[in-house]
């Protein structure tokens, strides 16, 4: 799924004559001479929120039920079910999408995972260890392409533990190691993972290593956490 989406993304960029970049991440890699619109808002909870409010403010732009479902799904994912970075703008966007036919039951069904992935997620949460009293790290041993689902959900679930401010989950797919990082806000996850070429935003970011050695990648993350912890979070 992840590989298929990446190929689709690359094909769209290659064949498009005009490109609009709308994002809530500060770091952009898709800007080129085809870019006709650049709209960045790092205060928004998600790109889906930004697009929704643009549509709401443009009276002549229609929105279908499927589009409303897709946009509300994006908001729910990026805010971890409205628990992170959700503010009045976020709730306004969600209410607008519900008015346009977004179906919560349908959205919930989109987030369901099969039993094997659920078991991998549970094992990932169970095997987490402390890097610091308020930071957890774990490895997802799932070797399928959908490992990112179990890893990202496990990273979210680790934040539900009392006293935990940030979490990291590492997983390996197709010879590369990936990291899903989550934060409640105290620790800037984007700033941390940008040190290894990754990025995202303060509460949700990711990175990848051109290596299949997951233990080596974990050591790198541990060293970066130690460095930043000394610098900023003592």
C-alpha cells in the first residue's frame, strides 16, 4: 500500500502542469517550477483541516460525501482522535464535514486492522522500554508491508500511558528501517527526527534509515534523544 501510494504520488507530480502545495509541515520537498500555489500553515492540526476550511470559505466549491469522509479521516489521524493539536479551527472543520455527510461509522471501519496486525501492535506496546522516564521506544517485529500501521498505532497508544511525553516505534520494511515518532507537545518530534533526515511536525514525525539493521537505528535514536534531552529538556 505504502509503495503503491508513493508511485501514484510520483506519477501525479510528473504529469501535472500546475502544482499547489498545501501542507501543515514546514519542510517541503515537492516545490519546483510547476508550483503555482504554496500555502503552509504550521499552526493547523492537519492538511485536511486546511483544505476543509478553504472549501468552507469558498462558497462555489462543492464537496461530496466521499470527500468529506476522506478529509475528516485525515483530521482524525493527525490529531489522534482530537487528542493532539486540536483547537477551535479543528472542531469547526470537523463540524462542517459532518454537515456535508461524513460518516463516523464509515471512518471507524477504515481504521480497523486485521487480527495479526493487532497482535503485533499489542506486542510492540508491551515490549516498549524507557529511554527516559517520560520517553518510550519499541520495535515492531511485523515483517509485512503494513507494518507502518501497527507501528504508528502503537506509537499513539504509548502516549496514553500516564507520564509519557514521547514515543518511538521502529520497524523494518523492504530493507529499510522506519521510525514513527509521537509527542504530547513537550518534546518537538520534528526537531528531533530532522537530525536524521526525517521530519513532520512537533507532535508527529517520522524518519527512515537506508539500512536493515533496526538495532543500529535504535542506537542512533537513543543517542539523539540523549543529546536533545541534555540540551533542552533537563
